[in-house]
C-alpha cells in the first residue's frame, strides 16, 4: 500500500513538474539566463569559506599585511558578486513568473470556457475558480523553490563536497553521503507521508470554496426560506472535515521537520568530529578548521533550506495538481482538425438518422431520428417534460455530439464546423435568462459587441425594455448584478429578448421567451416576435400552448420520437392525441383560474 501511494505521488510530481517545465520551454533564453546566474552566484558563496580559512592562516602565520589582505579582498569581491548576481536573478524570476502566471490563467480560463455542458453542470463555479487561482500562486512558489532555492542548494552541496574532498577525501565523502541521505529521506517523507495528507486537505479546501460559493450565489433562496442557520450548519460540517484533514497535514509536516533536525545534528557531529580528529593529528591547521566550520555553517543553512524547500515543493505540487488535472481534462466537445466556420444562409435544418444517448444511460433518447425543418419555417416543439424537446435544440447548438447520424444546417454537417461560428449564428432566448454583472448596454449587445448605441436602443424598444431601462438612474449604463439579480424576472427576460433582436441571427431558438412577462408586455412582445421570426428559421420550445397557435408547424415529442405533426388546428382535432390532451388540460386550468 505504501509503495502504491509513493508511486501515485511520483505521478503527481511528474505531472506537475512536467507542466512547469513545458512552461519554461516557451522562454528558454530567460530560464537559461536565470540558471547560469544562479550557478555563478552559488559558486561564489562556495569559495568564501576557502578564503576565510586563508585569512586565519595568514594571521596565524604573521603575514596579515599581505596574504590576509588579499584573501579579505577576494572574500569581499565574492560577496558583492553574489549580491549583484542575485539582483539580476530576482528580476528575471519576476519576469518569468508573471508571464507564466498570466499564461496559466488564460489557458485555464480558455479550457473552462470550452468544457462541455455536462462538465459545467457537474462542477461548482467557486471550486473551479479556486483551482485556477490556487494553481497560479502555486506556480509562483514552484518557480521560487526550483530556481532560487533548490538549484543553488544542489550547486552548493556538490561544490562543498568537491572543495572539501580536494583537501580531505574523507570529509568530502561525509558531506556527500550525509547530504544524499538527508535529501533522500526528506523526499520520501514528503512524497509518501506528508503529500497524500496534503492532497486530501486540498480536496476539502476546494469543497469549502464550492460550499461557500454555492450558498452565497443562492442567497436569495436562503433568505426566502429563512435557512441561514441551516446553511451555517451545513458549512460547519464541511469546516469540520477541512479542520481534520488540515490538522493531520500540519502534524505530519511537524514530524517531517523533527526527523530532518535529527539528521542535521548527526551530520554536524560527523563533520566537526572529523575536523577535530584531523586537527589533533596535525593534519589540519587553524585556518583549515576555520574553513571547515565556515563551510559547515553555510552547508547547514542550505541543508535546512533544502528540507524547507522540499516541503514547499510538496505543498506547491499539491496546490497545483488540480490545475494540471484541469489542463489534462478532455473538453468533451471539440472542434475537429481543420474545422471551418459555418455559413448559414436560408437556415434549413435536417436531422438525418440521428442516434443520441446521454452518457452512460442504457438506452438512446433518439434512435435513427429524422426530421427536416424548412428555411424560414416557424416550428413549435411540444411534449411532456423529458420528451426530448430541449435536447433537440441542444443538439442543434452542438452542446452534445450525436452517437451516429448527422445534423445539417444548409447542407453543412455541424460536427465538421467550428462551434463558435455555429453558435454565433443561432440566437437563443432561454426560459431563465442569465445576464452578466455588466451594464444593460453590454448585456444587450453581447451577441454583437460592436453594435452602436442606437442599435442597442432600437433592440430594447422592440423588446419593450426601453421604458424600464430609462427609468433607472443610470439607464443603459446600469449594472445588473450577478446573473442579473438586480432586475425582476420579466425585466431580465426582456433584456434577453433585446439581445436576440440585436443578434439578428438566421436561426432563432425561443425557450418560452414570454413566460415571465405580464399580459400587456406579452402582447407587445408577441407582436415583436412575429416581426423577428419573419425570414428566419425559428424553433419555439412551447410550455404554454397558447403561444404556438400561429406557428407554421408543431412537432409533438414523446420519449424521443415525433408522434404528432401539424399545425395547431389539425392537431387539436386528433382524438386521444397528446397535443389535444395537453391543450385541453391547460385550457381547463385557465378556466378554473378565471373562475376563482
């Protein structure tokens, strides 16, 4: 079991470090320059103890005015060289890290934006944001640990072993062996003992961020049910798990540090003991002992730093692992190699023997499903919940890929064109419109960001949104709040309708676009929709059947099949027909409502 955990963590280190090194390869000159400067700066520090010992020998030998002065000048020059080089190193690291952090943020956002609908449905927005931001700062730590901490430590340990070994081979062997044992034990403890606990702690840290975001973003629902205490209790359970996992990680880190302390003391005893024995036997002078002591204190600082650096490396790898896994996650729906933009003119839509099933669902929703929608035809999609209406329009948008068959618009297979060009030529008004926390003008113009203010205002007027917008203190510059929370449901719907007017797309999808409007506004919008649908292929997902009477054709869905087809008049005459039953039920409910 321990071996499996170690192998698993080794994979995590390979994945994360491989990701970082790939980022480095994009800027080879900058990274190479930093490495050369780090090695040169560290070698300057390695030579300081050598000349410090010569100062003592020169003083002890009575040659202070000559040899000691020269050694002093060399020590000072080495120190100044190291300081100057480090100034260039730190500035290089700043440039490198900021550029990579920007690239990682852009890359992560690019990937998340293009993940499939299923991925977004199964992911917390707060957790996703946490993965990206935590991974960005972990990359900052990794660059520092690898280039400013571990690299000079390794250069120092190798240089010290060589310099000491050139004077006394036994001393060089002790330093080399002790350093390797120290680093090896530290790596094993970090990867096999501390890192698994830290990974679990990070998972609960992500869940904590998701729980907070979930409750805060749905605060209106919490208030509606007076559930503040219940949400706090729910969060306290998550915090309890987070506390347990984090406490265990920190305790294991303490154990790791204690073991490193014991190894440090053992190495200290070996180096100093060997130096004293050599001095007693006349094999080392006072200057040599000074050299050994100075070298040991430098080594001690670096070895302690190595222990801390490996712990920081382990922590940074854990923090960055979720971002790397995010980067490796397949998009789900991807553009095919060489995909070209679609050009929609007339807007003819054809489902050609399409078979489609959701994920691991045992049976397909659509099985060799075929239907043709003529250019400019206005078609209503009717049926019980789960009958396949919403899936129909999602497949047209290519939010899912079909298992077999093809969907064509104006003869072009939508699986062979770019997704952005396809969706950019389909305007959709959803039943529950989602707005950005931006101005009303920006939300209306989202489908055409270069639209003029006059075009934005005209679209708002067509959607009966202009009057309420002008009644706001800042008019079209009013910020709507997260997901449009500052607006009423009807106001959000009108803004979404205005957005569809302005998009002026050849294909229009309406998911009961007037469901949130009052009667007067609904009449105005219905008239505007009639104008908007002229010359455009329009699909209307019908929840209230009163809105589809004037459409050219109605498709009645049941369990992924079209069981009835025709206009309102012909379908309502079908005895025992699904459409007739739905229409009569809604008419009866309306009659009861009027009677009350």
